[in-house]
C-alpha cells in the first residue's frame, strides 16, 4: 500500500528532526568534470541488437542459423542450397518450387517473438532472388496477423535472369498486431532461389533505410549520453576466440557480414535463447554513426586475445597477437583515418567520409591474471607509438574488489593505462554504503571508468525497482564529487526485450511495439542532463542517509545541487551556498524523482509510475528547503 504524508504528519516529522546542513562553496570551483562523464553501454544481450535496436523484423533472414529454417515455416517444396550463392559470407539460400497444382509453396517468418505491424505504417520488403527459368515468375509478399490471416499482399514479377537480383516492395499494413508475420509465396509454377529476405519499418531512426528502431534510438538520445561504450561486455571476448566480436566482420554491405552465434544464446543454462544470433546488421559503422547522432563520444572495446575467462579462457600466444593489435590500429584508421587510407576509404564508401573523432579504445573486457597485462602491454606499445592521441582503457577485472582487482590496479599503473574500467553489480545497500568509494583513491595514475554498474535488488527478483534507482543515484553523487578521478560512467546493461532476456535489471525494456524507461533510466537522465563543468566543494552535516554533490555549470553560470534522501521521512535541509560577490543563486528549477514505494517499477505498455517532475524553486534567505522522502533531487540555481 502507498504511504501517505498528510501535511500535519510531514510537519511533525520535520520538526522532530534536526536539520541537515549542506554547505557549498561556489567561490572555489574545483576539478573539471569530464565532458564524457555520463554515458551508455551497449551490448547485444537480451535481444538488444537483432530483435531490438536493429530495425530488421525478419529473423534468420539469410538462412545461416545452424538450424537453417529456424524462424521460418515452409510450405510445399522448399530446399536449402549454397551453390553459386548471392553472398560469399552468408552462402545459404532457399529454393522454392511450385508445381502445377493448387498447393502453395513458400516461407513464413515469425520475426523476433512476432513482427510488430501497425495500421497505416509502411514496411520496406526486400530479397535477393534468382529465376533461372525461361519465364517470369510471380512472388507474393504478405503481411499476416498472429493467427495467419492475410492483411496485405503485394505481387512482384521476377524476370528470368541467370544471376541474382534484388527485389523490393513497400507494404502498408492494414492491421495492428504485435505478433504479425511475413509470408513469401511463389504464385506461379516454377523454381525460385531466394536469400536475405528482409523487412524493415520505413519509419526508422533518422529515416535511414535498413536502419535502427526509431523509438529505441530515441530513448538513447533522450538520455543525452556523452560516451557510448560498445559492443559489450562478454560478447567482445566470446566464449572461445572464434566466437569473439570481430569488428572487421561487421562493416561493409550487411549481406556480407557473417553470422555469429550470440554467446547469450546459451550462456545461462536456465535462460537459453536458441534463436539468438548476431547478424551484425548493427555493426561498427552503425555504432559510430549512432554515437555521433546522439552526441556521445565512441568508446569501442576490442578483444585482447583472451576468450571469456569464466568459459574457455582460450589464450592467443603472445607471439601470435599481432592480428589482434592490427584490429585495434585498423579500427582507429576506420574511425579517424583519411579517406585515402584503406579503412578510411571503407568508412567513406559506407557514407561517412568525415572522421568519427574516436578518442578512446578499450582493450579487453573483464580479464584477469598475468595473461591480461602481458597482452595489454603489447597493445599499448604499438598504440602509444602510432596513436598517442588515443586514450586506452584497461580492465580491473569483473569484481569491484578482491584479489584480482588488487592485482590489476597496480598493473594498470605500471603499464600507464589512461583509464581503468571497474564493474560493480551489487545490492542496493552496497551502492548506498559505497557512495564515498573514491574519496580516498590515489589521484596519480590512471583515471576511473565505471564501465558497468547496476544495483541488483535481489529481494525484488533483481527488477528495476525504485530502490535500485535510488541507491544508484546515491552512489552517483559520489562519482560526481570525485569527478577529478572518475571520468566516465555507464550503467549496464542497456536494453532488454520483455520476452527474450538473459540478464536483469536493465536500463530500458521493450517489446516489439513499445518501450519502457525504468526508474534507473530517469536517474541516469537526471545526472546526464545536469552534469555541470566543475566540481564544487560540498560538506553535509547531520545528514545520515542524505547523499549530495554540487557542480558549477560554467556556460550558464548555474549551480547544480543534487540531493538524494533515502529515508522514508521528508528532510529539512539548510543550504548554505557561498556565492561569489554579486551572485545569490536564489531561484531556479527543481527536478526530482520520488516514490513512497521502494518496490515500484515501470512496466511496458502501462503508464509510467515513476518519472521526473519539475517545478520552479526559490531559496529563501535562510536557505531552508524541504527534501521529499525517498527522492532524487536536482536543483539548478541561477
Ligand atoms: O552486462 C552484462 C555482462 O556483465 C557483461 O557482458 C559483462 O562484461 C559483465 O559480466
């Protein structure tokens, strides 16, 4: 049941309490805050890419899944072949033969847990076909609903030709159904080869053909992230080296990007997803482009020559590491090199002659043991020699403390990594009690990148509860107070499909039709929209369970104060704001998240319970404000 705070009760609670004093010195701006401070971390987990952000609606479009017809239902005579393929990297295709009888022949695709169709919206269909007969053949393309009723048919005439040809059609849906399907039928007797059968909404992010799902990309843009780490996580490492993420296989024409099994397909035996593969349609070019679109600096992470150490732990011998190092050097050329260079030319060919201004690279994900620094050292040697302008991120291993962590930090110092990536998936209490984690960290040597973190509310089945968000906010005030050391932070993971997920909590949930922003999302947004440029000294007295930070935003001259009250009581706070001569900081805006219910969550398809609210604020002469119970508050004071 929701707790209510009648006015009289509030007053009684307030007067019973001593006041919390917060003193901020706006006359002494301290360390600069990294312009890349608050960001996002994308990994293809929970159907984040195929079936998620990547707009493709057809699953197994190239018939390359090991079970070649997974996702497809076949009707009549359908065989699989790979002779004289349309695409070398994805050679398998379907051969549909229709006889003279009335019996239909064709294929039906179930999409990723269905295909979301919306009435009146258009969908771009395309396929590669080969009609080696002497006469034209007719191909029917249908949008059907979840129970197989046909709502839209387009008939394409396929001219006879020896080779492959691309056919395209734009279909308007006459129904709304989140579980629709796509059907392709050979309507005239004969044989047709077909491959790369694709369907995208026309309305993609930025209207790019074959692009990203607009609502999901928009939810990223609305976070105002300043750094985007990609493509993972564990998928960077692979369960074995062959399965690792290889960026060179994710650029160029999408049809020629080879399929890779997604390790989250089988990683957790209690959450198997046998139909989870990486088409790489969302590949490195698209990651760079998306980073640019949303104003985030790109932070690609590459394999360091170690497969996941929780799994096979396969190691590339040190004397065979050069191709891995070349991947890093070539990636810098792909992102930043001149269009006359080999990889810069490919970037230009893909539509982006201007450089992507990559400034960071991560080598390795959650690695540990001597095998890691040994390999990182070899990367660093060549990266420093050829690209001193690129900052290199090393790893502190998978845990935020312990033997490996204690071994790796001195190693990162010894090697001179620019930043060290720390990961913490911990319970809410850990986040509350570690808000001062960085106060006493050494200031010399590498900076900190909080590259993966999320509060796991185990008591509530690790759901994205308000409690988890509140505890992250408390912790993030500590990151901000220590912004001289902590230069970037990215919550993890980013996306999860409600019907196909392996890991939770996650920042953004979606189904095929809708997207839901979690309380954790709004915490990230509050911080990312209000970072400021300099840390301000802040002291909090008599403030148990109150978490604070303050910054100065030099371009606007505003002071930004963040206060998290974890208690279930309103809190009387006195703000002592020492202002430079002639300034007062007496009014501005107050944006806040509040809930009386720590277990509250938002849900896909339902109105959001938890979202930020904003109101004007005036600070009276005595500086007294009342901070709501269980709230995250951002005051922008002018
Ligand atoms: O974010 C999910 C996983 O957690 C990442 O892939 C990995 O780096 C970490 O263990």
